[in-house]
């Protein structure tokens, strides 16, 4: 490989990295759940779940012994 070939390869890799980064940023903005960011929908669901009164667990649990 000549020096010019190496520089060309470096520029191609830099461009590919920049393209991947831009695609990730666009996905993170419009579809945050796809990349592991808690989006508006998830925050609304969490808020709704925390506002519901929890049931009395002593009434709902039953002890059962496993069949041996």
C-alpha cells in the first residue's frame, strides 16, 4: 500500500463513522426506545403505574406446597 491509499482508506472510515453517528442521533431523537433511552411514552407509563394504588398483597397471595 502506498501512502495515498492509506489516506484514502482513513477518509472512507471517517466518513462511515460520521454517517453511523448521524443515523444513531436521528434514531435517538425520533425513536428513543430503540436505542435504550426512556422516551415520552415510557415516562407516561411509569407515571401511570406509580399513581395506581397497590392492592393489599396479603389477600392475593396464597401459599401452595410444591407436589413432590
